[in-house]
C-alpha cells in the first residue's frame, strides 16, 4: 500500500457523514495554519545567536524543518479534504 496517498474514510450510513469529516479536517487545517503563523513569528534572529559562530545557522535550519513539517501536514489534510469532496 502506498503511504503517500491519504487514507480516506468510507462514507456509509453507520459512519460519520461526509460533511462532518470534511468540517473536522477544515477545523484542523485552520488550527495548523495558526500554529504555522505562530511558528513563523518566532523565527530566530541573528542577534540572539551571534556569540557562538554557526549557532544562528543551526537555529535557522531547525526553524525551517519545523515549518516544513507543519506545511507537510497542511498538504496532507488538504489532500484528504479534496479526496472526500470528490467522492460520489
């Protein structure tokens, strides 16, 4: 099984409605985007790291990894939403 594609719930009478599944994902998407914005605001600044050579670069790399991780989650959830919306 390809784990890069989103695993989409099966819509049926005894399960959660498509609308509820989509709304839950939109809510999560909104909260993740708020977390991304907060993370961007705490970007490292060179003035806080200059006393040790190379430390700012390490902090910046770490910061970018964190942002990329959240962006990957955003993309995953967006793919799930699109797949749920495309179901017949």
